[in-house]
C-alpha cells in the first residue's frame, strides 16, 4: 500500500476512511464538554442571571498555542456572543457566561491554532536564552504584513504601522514591540483562525428564577372555613394570604379546583360509599358542570378565581394549579369523546389502579387510542393554555410518569414556546431513570425521595447524588416535607422537634421546598401502620385553627427569611459535608468561600434526645490556618460569638431547637 492509498480498497463503504475524508477531519480535538446531557439530545437546565460554567478537553498535535472560545446565543437570535476560555492545565479549558433571557439557548466551543501566539511563545523563549533572533524578527514582520493584507481599514493601517516601526528598531526593542499586548491584540483581531474546529451546538434551557428558588404552600380552598358543614370558597382564601406570605411562601398551590364527579364518589377516609354530604375527592375530575376547564361551583365563579389570582399577586404569591389527567365517570369527555378511553368487552370502563391502591372514582384516558391522536393531546394542551390565560404560570402535574414521555416533551415545549414563564412540577415518586427523564423532557422541578431519607448516611448520600451529573444538569428537587397523600413515618411520633428537623433539612437542602397545610401545626395523626393521614382532607373538609399552641409558624418564617437573604441557599447545588463526630448530626455548608463567608448547617436527626458532637470548622475553605479566629452568627436568633481554631463542640437539644444555622466569617 502506498501512502496515497485509502485504508481500504472498498471506496463505497461508509465506514472506510479514505485520504479525502481524512483531510477533512478536524485537526483540533474538542471532547468531554460539560455540562451536556445525552450528547446534546436534551437541554441542560439554567435560570436567568445564573452563571454557566463550561469545561472541555481541547488539544492538537504538536506544541502550537491554541485559542479556544466559548460562544452562546438564544435560539431565536442569529448572533453569537463569545468569551475566551482559560487553560486550566492538562488540556482542560474553562469558560463562563451569564444568561439574561428566558428560553432555549445554544452554546458551543471553537478552537484554532493561534499562529501569532505560537510565534511569540518561541520568540520569547529564544530571546531569553540569548539565541540570535534576527531571522525570527523577519518572521514577525512577515506575520504583521500577511495579517495586514487580509485586513480592512483601519486595522490594515495599524498593522502596517507596527511593521514599519519594527524595521527601524534594534533586536531587543523589536522583540518588545512584537510581544507587546497592543501588538498581540491587533494580531488577534486579524487572526484567520487556522485549522478552526467547532464542537456541536449544545442546548441550554433557561427559566426564570422561581424554577430554581421557591417555597410552595399547598392548600385546599374548600377547607378555608370555620365550619366543616360549610364549603370554603375562593373568596375565603383571601383571609389566608397575609399569613402565607408572612411565613415566606411565594407559591400557593391548589389541588384540582374542577367539578367533582358523583359516580363512585369516595367517602371519608377513602370509604367506597360516600355520605350525602361528603364532598368527594377533587381528583375525581368532571361532572355535568364541566371538566378540566371548569371550576367546581361551590368554590365560586371564574371571576372569583381571577380576583384571587390578582390578590395573591399583590402579596407576592403565584397561584399553582394541579394538572391531573384523569376523569370521574361523570366527566363530559366520556360521552363527548368515548374514543379517548379504553372500554372493556362488556361496555364498562376500567377504573384507575396503583396496586394495592384502587381509585374507583376515576378513570384514565388512552393517549394512543385511534380517536385520541391528536385530538386528546391538543385538548389537554388547550386546558393548560386556558389556565395560563387566567394568570396561572405554575402547574403541579399529578403522576406524570404514568403518561407518555413524548406527550410531555411536546406539551411542555409547545406551552413554553408561547409562555416561557410557565413552570411544571412533576409529582413523580417512581424509579430514578424515569424521574431524571421527566426533567430532561422539560419538567422544571420534581418531587423527590427526600421524604424517605432520614438517617445521616441516607441524607448525605442523596444530597451528594443530586449535586452530581446527570442529576445536577436535568433535575431540580423540590423537597416537599409532606403531601395530602404522604404522612411520613418520621413525623408520626416525633412531635414538634420532628417537624422542625424536616423543615430545616428541606429549606437548607434545596432552593425548592414545599409543605401541605397542617404541617405548620405539626399534624401527624395517621392510619395505623400507613404513611397516610387519618381523616384525610382529600375526602372531607378540614377547618383549622392556625393559631393553636405548639405551631412552628415563626420558625418556618425565619427559615424562609434566611433563604431569601443568602443566595447560596437558593439552590440544592454547592452543598459540602464536613466532619461532625456523631451519626445523629448532619453537618454541611453552602456558600462561596471567595466571598469570605459560609453558611453552616447542623441538624440533629434525633427528635427525642439531646445530641453532642465535636465538629470541624472548614477554615481551609476560607484560606485560614487551623488556629485562626472566626466570627459566628446564629441566623435563627441573631446571637454572635467568636470561634478559635478548627475543632469545636456543639450540643443540640430538640426541645429547644433541633438544628443550628450559622454564618461564619474570618475575623478582620
């Protein structure tokens, strides 16, 4: 075989590398770029104002100097922005950019051989070594002239002036001129980017800040009443808005507000037979009064809902609605669109099941039934758009993992193409791969396994996992401490300290957290042996006295206040665990050490007994010696003190406060 022959004589094989093909291959390698999901098939998540850090391995043959640029743009904008990337060593490059607009963005990396920088590198070495550089000075002049020839005015004239000046200078002055920053800058502008290589264009989905940082409060509007025999209304909810705001919440989430079916309506405590006054489960959607687009008549009118949305906004609250794709057997769709459902041979319809749970009051649609494509998909999209028109910009989606992924990818993209401010929260307690995939196809946030992580080892492992790719790229965890469906075992007998423990873990562990009303009152009565509430509000109206003794309203308000005051706590990312020599105390930090302060969090996981531990102050994070003095501030109480040295001691008494949140700064 001669050197001009291809590697294979089969020129027709698409896998054959011919010489012609080899000559077209990039000389510069760009690989292992991060953050990237599934080779760019799905978009990495970002939020407005967030700095995006991109890293990559970039290298080529030989010792020429490379120029590497990070470029980005919004998908709808034709023009790219670019910044130089920095060589970290060992062919690793890093660049950063900040996104300022909501919507889909693209980023890519460009690299080329910087011939003038390579020339300067050699010139500087030779001159420093005392080597005669007369020939190198002539090469420099030619570099200048060649660049001038391919440049337009005024750059051409500037380069020619430098070349002319060079010709009259002695060697040392000539070297200084060629290496001067101004000369380098001119040559950089004229660079023709030899052997230019480009990476693929990688997607980045940028959402508004509330997709990353928010506090959710779940409320049944029908229970905002002083009498269980009187159905609460949207107008009644107005009285709750100031307290919800003052607790520091910014999202007020309602379970379904639609008409409730009567066929197979559930009674109290999930009884199969409802009494004449039982309101039924709001998840049994649809009656003669309408379906997913309608409002349950006892809640009020559409105008009442609009007034509530406006009033909530005045208190800094956004209304989030439940989007539950299921129907009671009274839903108008069953008669108007029977082809959207799967019917049994005897003409009946199968009710929903999630063994061992059975939901006799609801039935599911069939997304791929012949009559359902595309009519059902479009109808569901229009339901969402209809509520967006009413001022709803956040949706908690019920069991999205039981609906087709292609449907969600299409619906979310379609809605956000028209209303990019809309946020979708996935209520998906399922296998990890599916939970991650829902984030990849567009969900802004998700419920999590946090509810069932209680020990130090479990929590540390889970928080760490969420901070690593691919989870950190595609998944924003919303740490709900309880839901109408989940009354965690940990809370059953842990009393007030247990509720404070879970509140501290949720608020400090993630930028997103939520609670279902009653948590602030430490409600924990459960069906024996089950993580379910006794007298569940899903099946009855539950008035509450929110001023009753033993509540943790003040503590929740302060936790939310601390989150707002410290940006490091407004994300689940950036958590770091440190030594506290007690398996009942979880000890971690968040913060940017470069700013000169860290937020330290120590949570006792024992709601019944006092716990003590020696622990390490992370002085090395602040660039301090092991015996340095630091200032501490308790962010719950405002108390301040000085620490001396790295090793300290703590005692946490759950009957007082089962956690500590401290700000540590260097002594000045």
